[in-house]
C-alpha cells in the first residue's frame, strides 16, 4: 500500500489527467466486451464465459489483416465482422444446444471452447507474445491537457467507444428491433406466440455481442500485447462489470466499465499489490447496497 503516492497523484492535475485517461482506455475496451456479455445474458440467459476468446480472436484477426493490407481501418472492420460471424456459428452450433441448461453445463461447454481456441491460436499464430504496433495514422504528437499527456489513439478510442455506446443504447431503447429484443428477454414464449422468430433474435444478439468483442480486441491490438489466453482476464472483469452495472443494461455496462477502469488505473498507484482485489471489493459493496446492480431491475 502506497497512500502517499496516491495522495500526491490526486493532488496533481497532470497525474489525474494521465491516470484518468489510462483508466478510460481500460474502461472503454472493457465496455465493448461487457456490453456483449450483458446483452447475451440478459436476452438468452446464457453465461458466455467464452466471450473473452472472441476478444482474443479480434486482436489476432486485426494483426493478420493489418499485416497483409497495411490498413488499420480495414483490419478493425474485418475483425469485428469476422468475430461476429464466428459468434453466430458458436451460438447456432453449440450454445443453442444448452439453452435452458444449468449454469454449470453452460460454463463447461464455454470452458471447453476456450481451451480449443487457445490451442488453435498457438497452432496458427504461435505461442509467443505478438505486437501490432501503433498504426501510422496515429503516430502524431500527443495532446497536452493541464500537464497531462493524452496520446491521439487514446482520444480516438474513447470518442469512438462513446459513440458506439450511445448508438447501442438508442438502438435498444428507441427502435422496434430493440423493443423486440427487450420483449424476448422478458417473455420469449409470448413473443414467439406473436409470430416473431425468437431463434433469429437469439442469433442476432450473439452476432452483435461477437462483433463488439471482436471490435474490442481490434482496438486493443495497438496498445496491448497479443497472446493466447489474453481473453481470460478480460472476461472475468466483464462479469464483474455486468454484476456492478446490472444484468442486461448497456448503461450499467458503461458505468461499471468506467468504474473498474479508474479503480485499476489509480489502484496501481496506491494499492499496487491489491489492484485485483479492489475490483472485487467494489463489486461486493455494490451487491450489498443494490443486489441487482446499479442499473439492474429488482426482481
């Protein structure tokens, strides 16, 4: 524990800006993964523990496409679409077989997929750490705010993710498709009786969740090491975010992700040996005060 260092940081504007930016980056990437986890659980009632592997596949697809084309934009789009399609196949061929099963069965199936994907990644790309590097378009002088340094790519990632969060929230709450998704989450039997193909809705939600995770992996590639198994810690944090924010809530996923990101960023200064514990402590406090999560509905 290093409370003097934390105190020095929170009294320095430059340190606050730098650490807050780092926390926002962690939170924004985590939101893209956690939003998919929350939507899938909220609608399908499936604990998709393999979602972190989607994030990993997004990073590796970005690495491959960028190496071939030299276009980061094309690599990001390819990763999002590719992982989304993989998520769709995963839902149709595997997850659809365990709908309504016990959580333990779902976890075992997902864990088996994690092991398979991790080994496939080692076979295809190797077991060593890989790095994409910063794309040329973002190799610009960083912005300076109050003495704090904000890289151009960080600002791009924050703005892009916020736009996605707003669009996703509007799509779920304001569009007809979003109303159908919410109705399926509450009473799929009634929705099916009205002539709506709930299986198609389930597939669409999984497709969207896969695309979000693939996009997160793609956006993380320039600033994170790429290695087999990289999705495990992300999916654990995503479930923490989902519990904090409330199951099925996009707004909750965003707020929970930002809280976790800031806790990790400032926690590394004041509690370098207890950073992981701080996340679970925050989750425990939220569960005690509001068991359904910050934005979850009481049942």
